[in-house]
C-alpha cells in the first residue's frame, strides 16, 4: 500500500503519529472530490463518525487505555465513505477507503 503524507492537525485528544493517506484517498483529493481535513479533525477530537454504540465504546476505552487502535468511519457522500485508523501505539494514523483495507 503506497502512502502519501498528510500534514497533522492540532487540537487533538491524542497524538496521531505520522498521518498518511492511501493512493485511493490521495486520488480523490487530487480530483477535488475529498477534503480529508475536517474528517481528520473529527477523528482526532474523538468524534468517531458513523459507528454503532459498541464500536464507539470500544474506541473510548482504547483512547483511555492507549492499548488498542482507534477507528472512525465517515459517510462523505452517498457513494463515498472514508475510514481513519490510528494504530494502537499511536505511531501512524491512516486515511483510507474501505476497499483499500
């Protein structure tokens, strides 16, 4: 999976580590179909997007313990969903399309 670097966002509830995006996300950004910044800000602030209550609770527990990954899902458009995953050790935050998982 090739990755392009994305500038980190301030005002976060946790350290995102290196922020990267997949080729698919980068292509949508280059085409002007996606601005990932507001979704990254939401993820870093603890707004997990379109998750069920169980997944939200799991993220909240992972945020407190620092022992599990953090996952967000955002419905950007009817035909476009963006996932953001921060690794358990907070070393990397990846923006990706579900098809790239």
